[in-house]
């Protein structure tokens, strides 16, 4: 399109660029405002937003000319970080118009993230936007585009299951705990063994509200040390069997060669618990808990493979949900483009009308010079009459152009009108 | 007029049943609004229908089988709404509202003639008996729905097959807790209903024990089932799956008794 300014995007991300390069290209938060202002002071760049996270560096901009704009943004990134262009060309991607819009919607909806559906990216995009706004480097189009992107992300999160399911062992375990106990705050966890994974899972549970923590280990010192970091209480290894019924969640990770929790033991514990449910997570290999324990009512036993299966299934489900998310995004891109193209029609319509008005004025005034017999009221009437004729004639083209610019081939109509009316000369 | 509003209510509950079900599976916000909206409309038109009928007959909706079915359906919706508002478990609707529709549908085939109103003293006990029992039954219908949801959720967590319902449905603890709470409300009401029913019988000069055994025995069974769930939890910690099964069994028995009564 020759008429209006265009949207472009230049960037690198974790898929195209190794971390050694990405880290060199990152914009520090402290200097971000200065960078935004420097960019927008260029006559080629009307608006811009810089998104810099550990996985991506992207500049979204509205530029006077697509090709020149992309070159300029790439040069800016290189110059800013003092790296020569030649080394970086292979890493850059650049998109314009539709594709740039789609890319932003995908990024903010977390479809382009390393862990599909993670929630952090949306916050980062929001930060980038608010920094850009406060340094006045954005205008109508990018404001609209980013606000829209936040809506799309919200819609994707609400209407698809993209971020619904945990994709790590400990998050899957927390999810299960929350499906058994709902609120974890009044529940307790017992660690039997001090494996690293068990510690991680316990920390995760604590971050979700678990307050009471017991730690038992064959070496009491290790139990005590871990209990201290987790703000819990250490148990003698032998006494955990007696205390087992106090815990709602038990995570085992000992190096014991045989099962340390048998069905009969658990049966007693569950009776002492008055049938209150208990969630057992067996991370140990070889396993610590006899699989028959799961046959007991109100006992839920997951070993490491079970949890891994849950994670894999969740991963697949996120992939599937990503397809649904793409449908939403495609639809929203079209809607945004419709809005964006009406913007383009407006300057053309204004130019077309100005041109017609200028012609009318010149012609009427030229002719009125030879009509001195007319009163000034009559002359005014002639002005009004001719104005109204011009308006009438231009009415349909104006309406239709606005309508057509919302359709797919809108730019063809715009081009035709500009050509027919000689607007580009 | 009461017929028109009855039909609107019937249709609204049917629509709502579908909407709740679709919402359970597909989670579309628009469907959620549709579900709540149509249940709301159903409740409103049913209230109008009951109101008009009561003003025509001159007594509350508790004399004929038709009226009792209407009243039960109405209370089920009211209690459902209260539960949804308190617990924010919208999916209960997918199990309660179809039951409401079913009760309404059955009542279509029941005689619409006005019942006889007994003299005032007996009438008092009759009103109390039927109203208390009906509120009790309505509370049990929520326990029934919570029980079904519990069994579905429990099955998934136990067998480690975490399907879509695992993510959609609330936790086992919430469902078990809800089951217990509504039974805690329903059981005393039902018991009082039972007792006032006996008093009513006595007032009718039929004697305290002169019950129609075939009609009352199932209710005694129902009382025993809920009594077991209610006291069992407090005494021995009967909960979870068994409590859910009890709530389901009890409600199926109630529905059975209801049919026994109207046939």
C-alpha cells in the first residue's frame, strides 16, 4: 500500500537465536525509554514499542515505508548494541501488517513461548506497552493494537485450556493436590527422604499455601537441615510411620531398595485419619510405596511415572488448545485489520474531497467574476448549491470506499481511487 | 395464564439443562449466561404459575401430586441458586436442572384438578409436613448432584485418567463438604417433615401407626440411608465415596417413592 503508514515488526526470539546472541541484544529496562524516544525521533518511524525479555527482543513500529522501516529497525538494534549487521542478519525475522499483528497476538497469548501457555509473557508485553506509553512513543495505532492484544490474550486464556494444565512434575502434583483438597492452606505435607525433586515439589506446595511441613530422613541431620529451609519440623526416620496419619500429602524419595509404606500401614493411618483423604507422591526409584496402597479408599497414590504421564498428557492438551487459540487469533487479526484499513481510507477520502472542493471554488469564483449583476446573497446561494452538488456526487464513492476498505481487496479500491483522482502526484 | 407460565418454565428448564451441559463440556461464557438466564426465567414463570394457581385454589401448592411436583421443582431451583451463589459451582446445574425438568415433565401428566383442603387444624400440620419434606427433598437433590460429581472426579483421580472433567470439576473436598452440608440441612427438615406427617395422620384419626405401609416404607428406607450418611460421618468418619453413594441412593429412593405415591 502506498497510501498509509504500515505496521512492521523486527525481532529475534528463542527459536531463531541462541542465548549468546539474545543476551547481547536485550534492552535494559533503565535505558528503554531513551531508546524508544530515539527511535520515534526518526522521520521514518511514527510509533514504536520495544519488547525485551529473556526469550525475545522485538520492536513493533508504525513506519512510513515498510522496507525502509525494517532496515532502519534492524540497524537500530545492531548499532545500539554495537554489533555489526552482517553477523545478525540470519537471526532477524521481520513481519509487516497482518503478519505483524498475528505475531503480536500469538506472543501475548503465549503461543510463541518456550513453555506453551505460560502466564509471564503477557505481563512482560504489558510492561513494554506501558513503558512505551509513558515515553510517548506510541500513537493511535499501536495503542489500539496492544490493547487488542491484551484482550485477545485474555480471551485465549478464558476460552481455551492453553494455560490450564501443569506441565512440570511439581505443578502437576500441586494440581492434583488442589483437586483432592481444594484449599491447601489448612493441609500438611510430610517428606520422607530428602530428594531434590521432593524438595522442589514441597516448595511448590508451600507456595500454594501448605503451612505444616514434616521432614523425615534416615540421617536426622539432613532432615533437620531441610526442615529448617522449609520452615517445618524434622522427624526421626522410624517415627514417620507413627506420624504418617497427620499428613495430608506425603512425598517419598528415599533410596530404600524395598517398599517402606505397605498397604496395611496405610490402612491403619487412614483409619486414624477418620477416612480423611491422603495424597501420596512417590518420587523414589525404586518406589517407596507399594502400589496396592492405591486400592484403599480415600488414598490417592501417584508415582513418578504417573506424574510424568499427567505432564505429557497436559503438554499434548496444550498443543491441541493452541490450535483453538489460533482460530481465535485469526479471527481477531481480521477484525483488527478491518479497523486498520478504515484508517487508511480516511486520508484518501479527505484528499479526494479537498481536491473536489478546491476545483469547485476555483471554477465558481472564476465564473462569478463575470456576473456582477448578482447580489451577494445570490452569490452565496450559488456557492451553497455547487457545494451541495459536489457533496452529492462524492457521497456514494465515499461510503463505498469506506465499506470496501474493510474487505480483503480494499487496498485495490484505494489504489484505484488515488489513481483516478490523481491524488499521489 | 398459570398454564402459559408453566409451559414457559418447562421450556426454560429444558433449555437450561442443555445449556448447563454444554457449558460443562465446552466452557463458553455465552452458554453460561444462557444457562443462568433460562433458569432464572424458568423460576420466575414457575413462581407466577404457582402464585396464580394458589390464588385460584385458595391454598398453597401441597394438596395434589401435581402441586407437590411443582413445589418440589421450585424448591430445587431455589436451593440450587443459593448453592451456586454460595459455592460458585456452576456445574451442579448440569445435574440438578435436568432433574427439575424431569419432575416438571412428570407433572404435565398429572391431574390438574384442585385438591381438597382439609379443615384448619389438620391443614396446619399438612402444610408443615409437605413444606418441610419438600425443602428436605430439594436439599437432597443437591447432595445427589454433588454425589455424582464426586464419583466422576474420584474415579478420574483414582484411575489417573485425568480427562476434561478433571479440570472442569471442583475438588473432592469441596464436593464432599457440599454433600455433607446439604444433608445436614435436608436431614433434620426431612425428619421434621416425617414427624409432622405422623401428627397429621393422627389428626386425621388414622392413628399414629395406621400408615399405608407400602407407601411409607420406602420413606423409612430413605430416612435410614440419609441417617446413616449423616450420623456415620460424625461418628465414624464415613465420607467421600461412600457418602456420595449414599446421597445418590437416597435420592433415587425418593424419586422411586414419589412415583409410588402418584401412581
